[in-house]
C-alpha cells in the first residue's frame, strides 16, 4: 500500500464559515489557538485519505509535505474536509495569512 499521495494543497482558517459551529476544536478533538494557528503545523484532509472513510491516515498521524512554495515540512493530521473534496489537504493558518494553492504536492505518511 502506497504511503505517498499527490494532492492539491490549500489553506483554511479556524472560523465558523470554513469549519463548523465550534471552529476551535478539530474533528480529531485538537484545540486550536487562533492567534498561533500557523505554528501548530496542522492539516485537514479530504475524507478519501482518512481511515474513517477508507483511507490510510488517522487523526494524530504525521505527514511530510513536499512540493509547496514555503510550506514543506512535517504536519499533524487533525481535521477532515468537506465531503465534496478529494485528494486534497488544507493547512491550518492564522487569520491574515495570504491565500495559497499548490497542485501536485506529495504527502507521505510517516
């Protein structure tokens, strides 16, 4: 079973309009500090990648991200994305971060 996937990488903020009614708690029950969200190094994943829906990743897993401009590194899986997304991750960012999108990013389960 491959541990590396090619995904589209975008970003999100811990706000109700992009999350749910309790945006400071992730689906994996991690608590977000909104003023330091970027420093958490956390990601949400599309459901096709998460074990609960048949993927290989679990909340708390570490993933290596490669192929972005300035966002490569090791992140922790803490959240699920809306079911409309496939082969995608969202990096949690502090409000005010400029929006970005990277295609063809490699993520590897560590």
